[in-house]
């Protein structure tokens, strides 16, 4: 947020609408974390709504990170041969 995430989301939405494109949160670029979470703020720009949106971004980012870790554990770890090292020598 400190680096301008909200401003980027608002600007992206503005440019998207200017191109007369329909916002579809279930398709394409709108699935990026941050855009769909700020949908309520686009319509109601109060601080309370912004705080709720920020919490959604945090929650969904954490969920996505956990999903990626599970995927890596399931797909890569079985392929890696673990070697036990004797750390006493």
C-alpha cells in the first residue's frame, strides 16, 4: 500500500472503463490480487471500506502464498533426493 497499490488500482479501473470495457472479476486481469478486493472501494470511498479491502488483500495474498507452497511441496519435493549430511565430521 505504501508504494501506491491503491492508486494503481484506481488508475487501472479508470483507464479500463474509458476503453468502454466491462469489468468481469471472474476473468482475465481482474483476477489479480488487489483489483477485485478493491471493488467495494471503487463504489464507496470511505476509510472503513478501504480498511476492509486492505484486509481482504492481506488474506487473499496469504491464501495464495500457502497454495503455492503446497503446490511446490507436492510437485517438487518428491523429485528432490534428500541427502542426510553428517554435521559432526
